[in-house]
C-alpha cells in the first residue's frame, strides 16, 4: 500500500525472472496477458492524456484480468518515452499512449531523434483526437477571424499571442496561420497551457492558440472568444465556431492519441489488444468521460491507424520545418 | 453571515464518517510516504491518485489533499533528522532543524515543526475562508513584470539566508541559476548546455539536485567520520517540549511566517519556496536571537514551517477558483476532479459549494489529525537516529535512489544525483551552503522566463519593471533587504575588530 508502483514493478521483475528461467516454454498469444502490462505515458502525471491512460488502464485491466500499469516517462518532447518503447521487449507487455508530438513532430524537429516513427513501432489502436482553436479576449476588439486578421494587417507586430511553447503544435499552427493570412503577430511562448491561460485571463496576452477542451469553461463564461477551430468540420462542443477551412485558410491540426507497441509484436497479441481497446472505448462510461475531456472519437482499424501515423508525419513535416526556421 | 453558512455547509460535507476516515488515511499515508527521501508530495499524490477513482469526488479530494500536506510534513521530518529536504521549501527547515538534531534536540525540533505547521495551516485556512475570491483576483494582477520582481526578492532573501556571509550566498545563488539554464530555452526552443544528452533536454530535475546536494553529501560527510553522539537513550515527552522562553520567542515569528506564507502561497508556481526563504530571511534580520540562526535557533524552524504550511493551504486558491494549477501537485489534484467530470473554474464555488467548502473544512480536520498523529510518533522518529550508521546510511542511499528513480523512471537521474552528492560534499568542505544554490536553481529559470516575457510584451523597454507599481514595490523591498543584510554584518565585524 505504501508504495504500490514499486511493488508492482517488483512483481513485474519477479515475473520476468520466472519467464527467463522457464524460457523453453513458448508463450501462446491466447494466454496473453499473464503478467502486468505497462503503458508508457510521455507526460507527467495529471494532464489530460495521462488521465486517458489511467482510465484505459483501469478498464483494460478489468476486461483482461491483469494489472495494466501506467508508467510516466516524460521528457524531451515525448521522445524519452518513445525511445523506451522502441527498446522494450516486443513481448506484448509494453505499450505506449502514442500521440502527436513524439511521432509526428519530434523526428522532424530534432534530426537526431534515434527512432523512426513508423518502422520502429507497431501502431495498434487509434483512440481519438483533440483540436486546436484560436481564442481572443473579449476586450481585444475582434469578434471573428476576419476582423482579427484586419486588425493584424492594420498594425503589424502589435498583436501578442501565446502558445504553450516553441515547437508546440500551437506554435507550429500559428506560424502556418501567419504565413497563410500574411499577417505579422508577436509570439509569446509559455511553458505549457496552464500559465498561458492565467496570463490570458489577466489580459497579459490578448490571443492564444490552444487545445480546445480546457478552454470550454472560459468560452462559456464569455472570458474567451473562439475565432476558428483546426478541424476539418465544425466540432460538437463549439458548434457556432467556423473551421479555418470554412473561412478559406487551409489549416488543419489534430492532436491524436493512440496505443502503440514496439516493432514486430505478435499479431495475435496486437489483435487481442485492439479488440479489447474497441470494447473498452465502447463502454458508455468511457465514452462519456472522453466526451467531457473533449476527445473526438472515431474508429480506425490497426491498418488505417498505421497509415494515419504515416500521413500525419508527412503532413506535419513541412509545417514543423517552417516553424523551426522562424 | 455568508461565511457561517458556508462553513456550516463545509462541516456537513467534511464531517461525515467516510470523509473523516479518508482524510485520516490521507494524512497518515502522506506522512509516511513523505518521510522517504526523494519522495515528495507530488509522488505521494501520484501514487494514491488511482485510489481516488473509486471514491466520490469530495472524498477523493479530501483524501488527496490530506496526502499532500501529510507529505509536506513528512518531508520536514527527514530535513530535521537527516538533513535531507523532500522539497525546496523544506531545505530552509534544514538550516536550523538539523543543527538542533545534532545538539540532541531532534525531539524539540519535530515538536515545534508539528505545532508551527499546524498553526501555519490554520492561519492559511482562515485567510482562505475570509479572502478566497479577493485573493483569486489578486493573483490575476500579477503579470510577468511582477513575477520577475517576486523572484528577485526570493533570490535576495536566499543569499541573505547563508550563514557564511552574503557573498558566499550570492555565489551559490548564481551557481544555482547557471545550473538552471540547462535544457530547452523557452523563448528560442534551442537546447542549452546539454552536451547532446537527450535526458538533459528538459533540464536537471529539482529532486535530483536536492537529494544529491543534501542527502548524498550528508552520507559522505558522516561516513568520513563526523561524530554523531546526539542520540538520546531515553525519550520522554519532557524532552520534546521547548523551554518556556522558547515558547514565548516563537509566537511572533509564527505569525510573521504564516502571514508571509499566506501571501506568497496564492502566487502560482513559486509560492511555498519563496515564502519559506523570504520568511526566514526577514526573521534573521529582525529577530533579537538572530546571531543563533543557523546554529539551531528555534525561530529558524518555526518561521519556514509556518510559512510553507500556510502557503500550502492558500495555494489551493488559484487552483480551485481559477481552475489553473499553480504546481504539478495541484495539476494532479485538478486531474482527480476532472476524472469525476468536475471542471474547476470560477464557477466551482457557486456550482459546487459543498465541494469547495467541504475541502476547506477538511483542512481543519486533516491538520488536527496530523498533529494528533505526529506528536506520539516523535519518539519513534528520534529513535531512528539511534540506528547505527552502517545500517542507517546504506538504507538512506537505497531510499534516495528508489525515490529519484521513481520520478521519471530514469536510471540517468540516479547517476546525476550521485554527481551532485560529490559536488555537495566539496561545497561543505569549503563552507558553501546548498540551500541558496537550490533556490537559485528553482527561481533562476523562472526569473529568466518572466523577464524575457515582460521584455517581449513591452517590446524591449526595461522601464516596465519600474512603471508597474507592484513590480516597483517588490524591487524596492529587495533593495532594502539587500542593504539591510550588508549593514549589520559590517557593524558586527567592526565590533570584533
């Protein structure tokens, strides 16, 4: 009780030793899982993605009758966790809550990233995506995207906007935005969304590019006006806000979430994991929880998810390079 | 009376048998986890977060809050007994708490810590009850310029805290700031001083620095033969009790510490650390007993403990009223609420008053439990010092390694901890203190971040720091504190000469 996580890792270690001792017995996929399964998370505990992993771990554990243990390995834009996944045994006992940053952005942004987002992994299950919005303060003088762009053109380098950091998806999208709208704005980088939203509420920065879910309460309180969203069609939680595309700017950004494993895991284990994931995500309680977190669900098969990861990597590549130059 | 109605609502939520039970379980587990070196409130809350999934939201929050301040208290125990602070704010408690333990007064130090923590927390709760909405607005008045100036004040306070002269303190603060620059630069996204090591891209972990400088170096020093003859054979309640004069001397410092703590606690991110350092530095200037600071002065334990516990309570104000977490631990608390479908924000107080006021009232119970739990345990903790070195120190090293590893599950961090242990050992040999280094390390990067943000927003005009009244006032206080620190020092030297 005092130290559950360490106890579990000890259990895991004991189990690993047991397996090496009897290594002649080939493990059948139908018996999987026979010991606790790790889910690596590239964020520190407490963020919304971490909570997704914890919720899934609980439900997967109940369905499969084994402990699923969330292991936080934050750091270096998620690449620490992805490296750990690449190096883990491909025996079906290590997965990762894969997401946009380490798989679609980091390999382009840091050329020395020691893994290939496609060949070094098995992308098992797609979970869903979160979109980005451009928000302004009510007092900032813009009520829609056109008036915002007009203000920016009238007075170049006068409007400040925040993002959750240099190289964050908000920053990458903002560079794409200034490029496509031919505007000049002043970028104020923050260490994450929390401090930025505090400054936004205090009118220190008048605009920000940020993920939508955490800003819905502020929108409801009329403390933030959403000008446009980065989805391909309008989203249910902000039905009155147009997409960038609707307004004539081809800006789409999805912060996707999925479950991935090391390369070449047993296809049977992968299939069982994916089938269980689909069952779990269909549970009304899980579905409702994802709704409150603003995660937009859609179904993709394992093959579709793998293609999606590949296309995301190529789609982001030019944007990331453009943002790195600025 | 609104306040009475709110408190009544709070009592009706918090005083149910189930909530009381989980509150007790929270502070109990929190204390024991917090005692482990390297395992602070963040790790303690993270470990027990899964339990809260199965509880109703009020109960979950009451329990996690109990774990949080229980672990804060537990961290002070390790600071006093072994000179190993669990958090940067507890490193101030080391300054006088550990000398007290070396003089055989560990029991007194722990007793005083329990009372001062309780007092500070109660003070913080009263401030919360009376001023919550106003303080939330106050936090919004703080822009980047004001934050920069708060950090300056914190760093000046830290240099003044040094027992071997302000110059050595300033040197250590600067070394801390330099170490803090390792990692990705917020403004350019470029990595600095990482030597190409991916693990350093996010900088050196704070717990790693603290455990190395304090914990490992303490073990090395002791292994090199520093004598420890302060373990008392018999422990009775009498030995925990401070003398009558000490009780009297502690009253005013407790109030000052708690006031400073309540003020700084509302500022997201920095509250507790700045509060303990500023409280200690202030007391060291105005106390009549100032010459004994750093040598086991009781005020040196009372002030940081009352300050950091008051701050621990008021830190909930921005978290709950604005829905914006001030620290990683607070982010975890918000996560616990979110998993129950509750979105913290300005409407929390009006929409879920039973939750907000129930939590505040649970702070009263929780801190009371903490007091009841810990006074009888003092004897047990002091007995820990009687464990022979050759059992105690290897165990401490193992616990430090486990604690450090558990932060990011990284073996690299353990090696860095050992490196800082060696640095800490040589610093001790040459009479440099680790506490100012630690606060430089914490505040330096934030100071840079806020400075550059303020400059970006003012389009490069440095006068912004003087034009904004809050910022100007804080800078003024820093200058006064620095001058004040220099003056009596010189006067004393002249007397000696």
